[in-house]
């Protein structure tokens, strides 16, 4: 049985390699090959002695996930379906950089990674949540998604943003997510990394203890408990009040804000009253609001529709008029079913957790 090395810290890697390599610098060499050079096997690590490469190959593997399918979208985004060592499947998304600025400076690409295979939270607007619970991913499986996408798309260190917005709830896997953040830090600044949560209050408090924190995004979607619980059952465990108490304690460096994500669903949470309630809540913390028109999926999210563009813009205008910094995220990757809330790790519904469509509006 071979053991994956991806996901180990440098001291852990040195300990694992000690029986095979006397030189202490070998661990750093192997780590650089796995991360900076995106090596898939020990055979690619050409500055290691051949006998050492052979010995490592008998005992270890790098541990990158296998690409089972790639689905491009017409807007340049691309979805990667990964098969993990135990057969579990997860998806990650490559999102191309926006157009170059007038100044000539380039923007970074974005990689959206998954933290769980499946999701137990059953948010009404999310395909992953209709699948039910899956297992936590290891730090190596999380990091591996980024490294494979980087290798396949040909970009190097410090060229990307990384967002933990794929399959699963990152803060139900906070230990492995935190370790993955540590491993990513050499390539991607914490200021270029975002962890999105549905509102796992203990996880928010745990992540706040980190010396170098990522950006924090919170899937809010509704400002009042009754509607939010219908849309996001996790709200029954940690209410809007408890969530915002944790957000008020989140340490923010100068110039950084919490992102509040609001999925807009036609005739459910897109009313002027909902906008006014959201504006009152958003002003409690230094924040910006991302409005996300529902990415429809008649097969997986029956009965839910996105609002008309005019209604989305009117909702945003109400927030802006009240002093809230707001943007509309017109999702990329729709043509590949790779947009927000669409990741599922398989192509057909099969046995899907059924969540009643909400029938009330705020």
C-alpha cells in the first residue's frame, strides 16, 4: 500500500522520507517538486538520485487526484471532475481572469476548490446540498485540486485566487481546510484566498484564531430567521443573531471586509422588504454584499427560478441607496454546470436528497 505525501507539512515530510534519504534537504526538494513544479510522480523529480526515486515510488505516491472529466464553458471557465483514491468524486472550477485593466496590469485567474464530497446542509438553492452528506477531504486532496488545475491550465505561483466555494461546507472540515490554507500560503497569499461558509459559528471562531486569515464569505441569502431557516436549515442551529455576533468578532485588517453572499430566488427572497432587512443587517459589520441570481437546475432544483435581471438590479439599487457596498455576481461557468451552487460530482441526479421548495417570501 502506498502513502500519499501531498498534504504533509515540511517536518512531516522530512520524517516520512528519513528512512530513505539521509540528506535533510531532500524533503524540501520533494515538496518543491510537488507544489511549485506540480509533479505527478517521482519519476519527474529529476534532481533526485534514481535509486531514491525508485525507493520512494515503491512506498509513496504524490497523491494528486485523478481527472475523470473536463467540461469547458463558453465563457472560458472549465469544470474539473476529480476521482479520489477511494473512488469519491468532487469538482473544482477554473475561472479565467477578467479583461486586462486599462493600466495594462493583469488580473489573476481563480480556482474554486471543494472541501467535502457531498454536503449535509441541504440549502434549498444548492445542487450539492441535494446530494446529502459525504466525507471530509484531506488537506492533500484539497491542495491537489488547485495543483492539478494549475498544471493543466499552465499558471504558476502567485497567479491565482483560490476560493473554497466548491462542494461541501469548509467549516465542517475546519482542521483539513486550515492545513490546506497553510500549504497554499507559499503560492497564494491569504489576501487572495477566500473561505465561504453557510454560517458554522464554531468554525468561524476557530478560523479567526489563525495568525494569517483568509477572506471570509458568508452565504446569508435571507436576513430574517424564518425565511433563512427554510432556505438554509443550518440557521435552526445558529441563528442570524448568533452568526452576526461571530462576524462582529472576526478580526479584520485595514481594507478587508466580510463578504455576504445572497442567492436571489424569484418570488422567495427578492422583494423590496427583503432588501431593506438585508441592508439593516449588512451595516452591522464592515462588509460587501454579493448578489447571486439563482443558477437554475430544473432537474436538481425543481420549482426554483432566478429573478428577472431588472428585479436583481432593483434589489441591488435599494441596497446601494442605503449605503451598502453591493455587486451582482453574474456567474461564470453556466455552460459547464460549474457556476455557484451547481457542483455535484456526478452528471445525473440518481438518489437525491429532496428538499421542499420554499413557498414563502420575506
